[in-house]
């Protein structure tokens, strides 16, 4: 059919086919099926835990979300400060093992193997935290982390300060490990999702290094210069944990489980446990397990070297007790400075490339430490090893935030951090067990081998782009 287009010289062809109307009506039966689809959705919702109901939302097509920063919203300033203090306490906790090992051996009349059990205890604690972390967030939110982490520290230090029989000491170190695991995973996941995460995580882990630096310094001075028993140091730890409990709980009191669930709805159609999704469903499982194994080896290197360095310097390098204790201070100081300085370098060249460069440098320095049997060379090289090891934990956390969707940040990063933290128990214990037969000189070849293994694990991670929301 042709009709005139007003006064114009053109004509508009407007074919009319009535059968097109009837074809459009064919859509109606499809729409009538929607109730059954809704029923299916209700059935699926019934399989999702009540405390994760909003986790059954479908994936959004586009997400434009403004990331939090360390000072926005304003309450984050106080909260970040509270997490910094928590990491100082965690660093003091982990770095205390090295300086007190020789005195535990003497006080309890222990062999290398038996005294190494204090390293194995946190292995149990960290793995318990890895399993419980996601449920703790869903039920109690960050408030739960802010309470259980410090209170477990406080209980542990009170018991240790009364110097109970050694088997009791081994058990209470498990509680300290659970507390560390909760805070390690919770605060890493929270800050790792912020803008400029590398820099802020650098300061967070720099605080861990600061705590690990001052602990050997103060504890060694108290024991060797003031002549007080080793357990007097834990009076200091009690005060630090009490401050941690008050500040953390006050800062995160409003961060309940409901607030956490609202802020972290699922962005995938899958239901069920987020931890199971992060650890058993690809592609997330590849990222989580590679990161967890990388952190397992890294933390093992960090704590084994920091934990046994004092004994190594006394028995193998024949250093004085105080000077050997200061070697541990130099190592942790190197880690602290490395996290602060290289934390600004790493994001500019990319996490993947940066760690691929830092690790071979650390291996070369560790070989120098091992093969040149001079006390002062060992002091300098172990501090430089610490410098290049420093940014690795923050970089792994940032890698996870880039490679995992937001709803898996807490479960995925929390599992990787807590599982990885158990390396700080497993490998130092292994060093002690082997040292029982071969001597503490086995420390260096074990460290070199671990550094090579974690380099291979790091290279297995996917290429990193921007963060996935």
C-alpha cells in the first residue's frame, strides 16, 4: 500500500501484514510460564542459608561501585588505625618465638624437636580460622573478628605469663593462632578491596613488621640486660592485647553480620557455601589455591627465618646472645621497610612482574647468607632478604581482589590468608625437626628451596587486569 507523505515528493511504503500481530501474540504462552520459574527460584532460595539469603541474587550486567578508601567514609580512619594496631600485636606475637626459643629450651629442658611444637600449634589455629572465617563474617560481621581475635590473644598471653607446664603452653599457642587467623584474613580482605590497596596494605603489613621488629628488641633486652625471666615479656603482650580488644571492638561495633551480608551479596547465580564456591569451583578455585599455597610457603619462609635466626647466629655463626637477638630485629626491620617502600613500587610495575623480580633477588641474597660464613655479612644479607620479602603478602592479597569477584573476597582471601598463615607453624616446626638430627645449619637450604617453590606458584597465577566487582 502507498500513501502520500504530506506535500513531499517522496512516498512511504507501509506494508500491512495482519499475520505479524498474531505472531506477537505467541509470546503470551511463554509469559504464562513465569510462575513456574518463580517457583523454581523459591525452591533454590530454600537451599540458601538464612544468613546468606541475599546471596541468591542474579549476576548484575554492569557494576559501577565507588571503592572505599582509608579515609572515606570518615569512620574508616579509626577502623584502619585499629587494624594497624592489631597487626602490630600479631607481629609481636609471631616474632617472639625466635628470641625466647633458647630460653624455653633451658627453662623446660627441651630438645629442638620438642621446642618446635610451639610453631606447630598455630598451624592448628590458623586452619581452624580458615574454616570458621566465612561463617564468622556472615553471622557476626567484622564485629565478630574484632572481638574474637583480640580476646583469644588476651587469654593466650595471660596463660603463658604464668609459665604453665610446657604441654599447656603448646595448647594455648593454638588459641593465639586462631586469633591471628581471624584478624589476618578479615582485615586483609577488607583493606584489599579498597582503592590504592597496595599502598594501604603496605602500611598494614608494615605495622606487622614494626611489631615483629620491636618484639625481639624489647624481649631480648629484658632477658639479657635486665635479667628477668622470659615470661615477663608476656606482661607486655597482655597490655597490648587489652588495648587491641578495646580499640577493635569499639571501631567495628556497628559492622554486624547483617551489614556484612548487605554489602557483600553474591554476584553469581550459584547458591550454597561461599567458601565451597571459592575453593572448589573454577576459575576461583585456581586463584584461591595458588594464592594459599604461595602464602603457605611465603609465611613459612618469613617465620622460619625470623624464628630460627637467633639460634642459628648463636650456634652456627657463634655470635653473642644480644647481637644474635638484634639479627632478628634487623630481619623484621627489613620486612617493615620493604613493605612501606616497595608497596609504592609494586602497583606501578604490576604485582605479577614485581614479585617475579623480588623473589630471585631474595634467593640470591639468601644464598649469600648461606655460603659466606661471616657474622656481619649474615646480619646485612638477612636484613636485605627481609626487605625484598616484605611486599609479597600484600601483593598476593591485591592479586586475589583483582582475580576474584567481590562476593568471594572474604571467603577466598580469608581462606588463602589463614591457610597460608599456617605455613608460619608448619615450616618452622619442620626446620626444628630436621635440626634435631642435622643441626640448625639446615635452615638456609630449606629457605632457598621454599623461595624457589613459591616463585613457581606465583608464576602460575592468571594475568591480572582490573579488579572484578
